[in-house]
């Protein structure tokens, strides 16, 4: 590992210990909303860097997701041709402390549909090499990395995540991915990375040689969630065949949570996207359960299903008026 990267990573780990904002018996949350300085975000140091943190003031990118600042490919100007620019979010060392991690972020993109693109990569060796993140399942170790469906605010619908962003998102999109036990990504040499030292996520923007006066890419409200280490023990292999559905989703008054396997004295926990637990239901048994909205405001939530003191599934649910 390079010396400069080593000291950056140490600084981020120290900040992580000081800045963890939400903690309960099962999960730990950390949020970067770009309203205050953070060393978790490393900007590209090249002279061609486009990424800026501030108040967006462009035709389409005219407001942050919340409340005032975001990270964007130039807060005022359209992006130029022949540009390659990136910023990196450093998670730290999740592999020695937890078996389940998820990263969520809101973003908008306005690009050419031909040669301009945005991609998301990961590095497991301090930034010396990078891989495009994609769904991967590795057996017999029961480890996997997966993208959750994107949620599009403009249509209120979910669709599979695009590995390469092009064109226009037509509004805010919530994207998220999770990895369990470790990220089973293979190198070009087909070597399996089992215990990487650090996970770094890079948001990379590339433009072609034609200027189209587009706004580029804007990202806000990055939320990192990791499971408490005590939840990672004695995981049953049966859980890997678990299939849980939520219908309807989005819902306005209630939804039905259905499982292909019967639960015994399970627990449901619902979190908003600041990491606050807003609902908890104990002693859930059987295959079906009705979740009522009651007085919850509209918005996106995380649903955890817990059985025998471990999270067996996580779902995104949307409440709409």
C-alpha cells in the first residue's frame, strides 16, 4: 500500500470512530451530507478535476437533495469535453468487524447518451487497482455483493441499477448496494479477494470529445450502514434461500410482507434514511405479516427482519401519499 494512501486511511478510520451518528443493538450508521467538512471524501487532485462540494447553481442541478450542499461535477458550469474526474468515499475496514454492509446514495445525472458516462468502482488495496462494482455470488462460502433496485423519484418506480450511467435520470435516484461477509469480486486473473484491507468506493465521470452543455453528475446524502458484529454469528445456511417480498411497494396505508419460509418469533424494525428507528414489531410468526403505516410520513425506509438475534433480510419500502 502506498504511504500517502496509508495515512489517509488511518485518518478516515479515526474520524469514523468519532463520527458514527446512529447506533442501536443491530446496526451502525454513518452519513455524509456535504454540509460540513469530512475526510471521508477524497477529491481527485489532478488539474482536470470537476467535482466540487457546494450549492448547485445550474439549469437542471439547481438544488441539493438536502438541504443546501452536494458534490457535483462543477457547481456552476456545464462539464467540458475530454474530461475524466473522480472522487472517492472511504469506508474503512468493515471486514473484520461485520458481516453485512450497505451503502446508499442519492444522485442525479444529465449526460450525453453516446460517449459520456458515470461509473462506480471499488478498490481493496488502498487505491492501487479498481474494479467496476457488479453483482457477484461466490459459493461455497455463501458470500455475495449485490445492487439493490434503484428508486426513481420522478416516477415512483424501482428498476435494476445501471452499471454505467448515461443520458438523463429525470430527477433524483436512490441507488444502493450491499455486500455480505466479504465482497466476492474477481480480478482479471480470476483471483478471489477474500480479506481486503480497505474498501474504497470511487465515483468516476468521463466525457467524450463533443460538448453538449449538460450538467453532469450530482451526488448527495451518502449513508453507510453496517451490522453490529454480534449479529454476524451462527448464520444458518437456510437463510440464503430466503425470499421475502413487500406488496404493494410503494404503499399508502399498509403492505403485506410475505416470506417463502415461515418465521418463528421474528422481529421487524423500520428505519428512516437518517438511521433512526421509527417502528418495531415483536413476535412475528408465519409467512405473512401486514405492516401498517399509522402516522409515518411519506418517504423511503429500510425494513430489517430479525430472527434469532440476526438480520435475515433487508428491504427498501416506500410510503407515498
